C-alpha cells in the first residue's frame, strides 16, 4: 500500500468552551432530573481552555460521540450516546 500524507487525517478538535455550551444546552433540554444532573456533571469536567479530540462511531441505530482530552493529563472523556432517539451522557476516566 502506498500511504500518502493525504490518506491520514487527524481527529477534529473542539474547544472546551464550546463543549461546555453544548452540555449546558443539553441539560436544559433533558426531560428527566437525573439526565439534567448527568449533563451538568459532564459540563463541569470539561476544561474551557483545552481542545478535545472528537471521535464518532455511528450506525443507523446508534451513535457514540467521544470528546477526548489531550493525552497525559488524566482528565475525563465525555461520551454522548444516542440509541433509538434517546440521548445520554457518560463520563469516563482512563486508568493509568
């Protein structure tokens, strides 16, 4: 295989302050109090001055979006799951 620089793409980057805005808006749109709490918790683990790498997996049935902090900082990854039209958020910390 002849690998060329144009074949390699970097993950899109999202500014932490933009993610905080998205999390805050999602919290106001959540139907259940527990869901609002989770969105607010996710909002609090994002650092506004950092850039987060975005990772997306999707099928016709689901989508998983991850916002991954810079490596080596031991910060939380925020994961948004959308399954059959129901959206939820999770916060994950990587060991190590």
